[in-house]
C-alpha cells in the first residue's frame, strides 16, 4: 500500500510545485493531500491517514510553528513526521521547528534531488 503526504502551504502554486517535485524525485505517494494553513492541516490530519507532512512556515491563520505546537498536543497525530519547506531555514527558526518535532527542512527554492535527500529516509 502506498503512502499519503499532506502538503501545507498558503500558495496553491507552491503546493503544486512541491507535488511535482515529489513525483520527479521518484517518491511513491498514492495520495497527495493539500491544506492552505496549519488549521486546515489539523483538520486534514484528523480525517485522513497521513504518513508525512510537508509544511511551509509563513502562512496566515496558523503558521508552521503554531501547527507543530498544536500537532504535538494531539496524541492521534503527534507521531506523524513533518518536514518544513520554507525560504526561512535559519538556525533559529529551524531549531524551534526541530524542538517541536520537525524531522528536517528543505530550503526554497529546491530541486527534486534535495527533496528526495530529506524525505526518502523518513518513508
């Protein structure tokens, strides 16, 4: 059975770019779900079996860091791995994301190879 990934980004275009990069990297996902912010992501996680979350940091309503905090408080979803995809990959913000449970970070812009390098070990 294939895996399901949730892409969380307020930009529909960026969600499509990430989705295409996953395919180009040869990563096998049966389902690619999408959410426009952290709040929507929590709703998707509550209603679906998800194997991996790829989340932006800067989003309206609930940003990536707030999403990680809320996810960590929910026993049903707290173990789902999250990789941050953002232009902000400084040590401070990524350190905070890692402390909140993120398994890694991919800096925008990215290539399919860089996506594969970070995500493949988590699958």
